[in-house]
């Protein structure tokens, strides 16, 4: 029951809203990518946010808009333009736009926590203040199977993609304090991916027994379940939530991507590039 504004995925000659698999199923998307389809993505317009804001304001609601990282997309900027449009109309509706500096289920964790706080009676300002303070502790770690998708999306250089493919290197990626993708580790071979992700969770998570961890994957549910079991073997957490990566983020992660999200130590804001 949470309104959302969709980013768009251009796939197989058609435009689809990223709406949790309703318009474009995850099976169709990832099978298409595995067969050579190259999707493209686009951000929502300010007008799309403005329409959503107007509808909420008409119901007498204040708005907390939770956006994908500004280091990945112009979505945060579009939402701010729409907020300014509402302000120019002297709307009494309070609107906060939060840059999560992450994506996919990292963004989802923020949404779920915001709902939990609201249902517990937290004020609008308390929810906003909490996430402005905590977002630099929202850890994101991702391993992709094919660097070519990141290269085509402009997230890494052609040279880095070529070297990674030749040497079978799977870079462990994260988001820095600007919400941009950086490499923090080199994982050699797919078999080391789960152990490496588990180690980073164990080393960096804070107050694990109070936390829900999120795992998302690029059409490899069995690996997501293995990662869940591996983490639970090392860390006692409140819960682990698993879901598939949607087409907009999946256009860059590609089939085989595996990611974990949790609250932990201050997110890494520098590259530590180490061979194993």
C-alpha cells in the first residue's frame, strides 16, 4: 500500500515501468539478458513525482520520498524539482526527499524501517532525521558475474571490464559516501563470492540481533539461499529477507549478481583493492 514512482526499462524494443515484476517479469528479463538483450534505463520525470505528490497532498498526507542513490540516477533530482513545484504552490504538505545512497533492497530496507517507525508512532521529522543520520551506515556489498553490463552502463571502465573477464575476477562492489559504485575487493572465481560476502557482513554489521538483513540476486535464488545460510552460520540476526533484483538495477548487475544490505560500520569511502 505504498505509492511509488517507477524508473523505466527499455527491453526488447518496448518500454516497461519497473513495478516489481508486474509489467516485465523477472524470468523474462533475465532470460532475455542471458540471450543477449541489452536493456537501457531512464529516470522518472519531475512531472511523475509531482503527480504522486499532488495525489498524496490531496489526501491530507505529508510525504517522505525515498530515492535510489543520486550517484546512480537523476531520480533524486527529479523528486526535488517536484517538491519545489509543490512549494511554489504554497502547499501545506510537508515533503522530505531522502537520498538513500544505495539501491534495490538497500532502498527497500529504508522503506521498511520507515514504515515500522511510523507505525510505532514516530513523527515525520523523527523518521527523516533518523535516515539522514543512518544512511552512511547502510552497507551495500555486491558481486556481479559479468562486468560487461557495468561497462555498458558507464559504471566501470572498458579496461577494468576486460581485465576482470580475462582473469575471472569478480569485484566486490560497494557505494561510497557520494552514492557511487566503487570496488573494495577482488574475488577470484565465483566459488569465493558467498564466503567473501559473509565475511564482510560478519566484520561490519552492528547490533545484528536487532536487524533485518536483505539479500537480492540476479535470477540465482539458490545462491541467495546459500548466502543466507552462510550468514546465519556466522551471525545471529533478527531476520533475512530475499528478493530478486528488478530490471532497472538488473540492467547493470546482470544475471548472476548477488548483493547484501545491512546497517553496520560507516560505509567505505575509499578503495581498498586487494587480491585473494
